[in-house]
C-alpha cells in the first residue's frame, strides 16, 4: 500500500514535511523500476496497479507543490512573457 493512502477520516490532518516527500520520491523510484521490469518481461497487465499508484503519488506531489509558496521563483511581474518582450 502506498504511503500516500490516508483514510478519509484522517485526510487534511497530516503534516507534510521533507521526510514524507522524500519517501514518496523513493517509492516512485521503486514503482518505476517495478513497472519497467514487468514491461520488459511482457507482463503489461500487471503494470496497471503500479501505474495507478505512481499516478496518484505524482498528482499528490504536484498538489503539494502547487499549494506551497515557492521562495526561489522570481515575482510574476519580473517574468518574461513567452515570445519575448
């Protein structure tokens, strides 16, 4: 079971920290390795459950990233619009 899975009654109460994010990234690495191994063996059907967990983890990490203030990004007015000035 993925470490991201949280029962509905506990959702929204978990504290997100760097350790949890790192564990998710490590889990994603293992999932990708497992998916690759199954694909190389021609067992694509078995990959589906791992792909679903990987997808859920990636969406969860993206949600965290979107909700977190980014202190390294320049202010939006300082960004150059696509196509130049």
